[in-house]
C-alpha cells in the first residue's frame, strides 16, 4: 500500500526528535537524523496529496 500513513509518520518524527533531545553515549545520531528526515519527507508528501484530494477516475 503506497498510502502515506500520516499518524505513523508523525509518531516516528516525535520519537526521533525525543531521541535527539536525549542522546546517550554510543548512540548513532546519524541514524536518528536520517529517520527524522524520512518522517518529515513522508509528512510533506502526505500533506501535498491531501491538498490535491483523491485522484480522479
């Protein structure tokens, strides 16, 4: 299913932001930042699709 799950993307964004606020030694911040970027991209695409409405038939 190619639908963007906005709730899931928002939850992933929140988790990544929280992890970045509380970084512990030995944690790979690059991986967390990549996760945050993916979530933000999904949210952006989802917002654009929502504005356009459902595809025509």
